[in-house]
C-alpha cells in the first residue's frame, strides 16, 4: 500500500534569511526555500541560524494550493554579567542559575526575569531587557548598564 | 687593516631599534589573544532562553471555484432565497448558507477543498422565503473548471396536498375505488381514486391568490349516491377530511336495503300508476324497503341537504325494475 498523503507547494522563509531548514529530521535547505513540495499532515519544522535561537514548530499542513511559512528568529546576545558580590546567586526566568563575580552569558533578546539570592534569601527581583551585546554590572538596589568601555576592550561579538 | 666591528655596529643599530619591535609585536599578540579569548568565551555556552513558542506566520493559498445557481420563478416572487451547500455523505454538516434577494445573482466563491470530489457528492438546497414555496434540492458533481453553473432552480408555490378518507356511514368500512374530484368554479383541479383503505391523496397546484374553498365530489359507480361538498382551504399546505357515504338508516324494522340502478328513478307517493312523483332518485341511492306489493316496493330514502351532515327521510313507492338488493 503506498503513501496516501498528498503534497502541496510550500514557500519557507525566515527573518533573517539564511537559516537551515530541517523537516522531520531531514535537512532540506536554506531559507528562502521556494516551491518546495510539502506533504500534508503533521510536519515538524526546525530552523537553525547561528546567533539566533533555534526554532522548532509542529505544523499541520492542510490541503491547499500552496502554503507560505515564515519563521521570525530571536537573536542571541553576548552579555558580560558582573557583580561586586561573589556570593550572589542570579536566577534568570526561574530556571537558569548564574554565580560568581563575572559571567559570560548568551541570552535571548527580550525581557527576562532576574531574581537575586544570597545563600537562600531572595534579595531582589527585576526585569532586565536584552536588546544588544553589552556588559551588565549588577549592584543591589540598582543595576548599571556599562556597555561602551567593556565592549571595546573585550571585543564582544 | 682595521676591522670594523661590524658586528658591534650592527649590534648597536640593532640595539637602537630592538626595543620598538618587541613592543609592537608583543602588543599585537596581547591584543589578539585578548580579543580571541573574549569572543571564545561566548562559544558553546548554553543560552538563557525565554522558552517562547516559535513565532511563525502561516498563510494558505486555496484553489477556489465560483458556483452559480440560476433561478426561474414561475409563480410569485419570493421575498428572499436561502441557499445552502452540503456534502451528500454529511447531510448534517452545513458547509455554507447565505441569503440572497430577488434580482441578486446566487453566486459563491469557495475553496475547492470544501466540496466532495465524488460523483453527485454535493447537495445544493434553495429555500424560497416569504410564502408557501417548494423547497428545492439538487445533487451535483464538482466540476474541475474554475466556474460552475448548476441546473436552474424552478421556484414554484408549494402545492396543496388534500388527503381524503372515504368510509361507509353505517359500519365505518372503507370505500375503495371511489373517485374523488376536486374543482372550483367548474374547473377540475385534481382527482384521485381511493385505495383499499378508502384513502386518496390529491395534489393541487397552488395559485398566487388562493381560493376560499374547494368543491369535492365523490362518485362510486352507483354503489353509493354521489356526494358533493365544499371544503375550506387557507394557507395550510396539507388538508385532511373524512367523508361518510351511504345511508344511516338503521335496519330495525325488518326491512332490506336496495340500491337504485338507474338515474332519474321516480319515487312515487302511491303504488298506483300515475301516482305523483315525490322526486327522482339517482343511481346508487339507498332505499330501505319495508313492504313489497308485486313489482312495487315501499321504503325510505335519505335525501342530502346543503349541509352534508343533515338528511331528510322520505318514504314512497318504487318499481322493482329500478332497484336491486344492496350487498
């Protein structure tokens, strides 16, 4: 018995372009991909681009003449995160933990929830906005965004 | 010969220049090492993510078909038309329904994937609104072209459906093979013949201005007297009536029922020749005979009045050649 799934014409794009497209575990090309034959039904898409958060999405492809799919990638920024207090523990989005006076972090663009602990005591909660490569110097009660000096010296890319 | 201490000269020269070169070279390496180590620090890090759903924009381009349903109006113009589409195998799942007004073309542009690809796999229903109109249905096969025109829907008023039960008055038995005629103003509108249960169904085309009543006549080929009466019709589509034939005279005097076998049979006041005629009987009339004198019979006859439920009994004499015993 042969496969009963039909196919439709697919146009797969990403913002920015140049991302690798993997469909159901198979590498199919680089965006933009035009007039690519997609099977109808559930298909798992993975989009990978250096410097961006990999995207993964299950899409149920319907019967139609054609389909246009556009993935909007989220940028990853290089952040140097410093603190004068060596015993502070920083928890990002209640998931990722960072310790020490100086950390090199790769963070997704957007608003992140930061909670600061000393031992097990919660000292502060803040929202930090990540929108470029920069150095963040944390001080209790307020934070400094010291991007220019450190950025040049460290050659953060 | 004086030898120059070239080596010492060159050393001196070198001594002059040497401090600069190492400085430059050292700085170059330090700079690059520092830079390299800075960018390398971000390699192979596990990123801190917001765990958001991937932002995806999806748009489908459907192949469409333009469906058109022409309408031919025979009687009056409806107020509106309700047009519905279904797949034949899923009559309970409405695909689309829209209301159109007279003068507006019934056209829809729909995705082809909405329909069934089976032969006669789709159903179009046109329901004219604003009156007693017949609901119209049409099965169709989806065409492969971009535009499809269905067969015209012929819009007519829903007919009257008249149902009659014809029964014998005396015992309630059904009267089969009775011809039921429906007329108005002398024009026969429809007729039917009762079945073994005494049932007849007659469909009459409805007109824009309905009649107030219809004239119903029943003929039984002489088995019963002919029956006629008016029935009221209104906006209702289905109408039912039970009609009783025959006499209600009770057989309580030891008499016998005879039926008249000739039209215009005289019923006379007395048995003698030349006796005055009370009136003439029709073929099928029932005579309840209680006395026999030779070829003359004496009995009672029921006479219908204008009200089919009101009878008058008359008694008189009749010649036996005009009657036979009723079964």
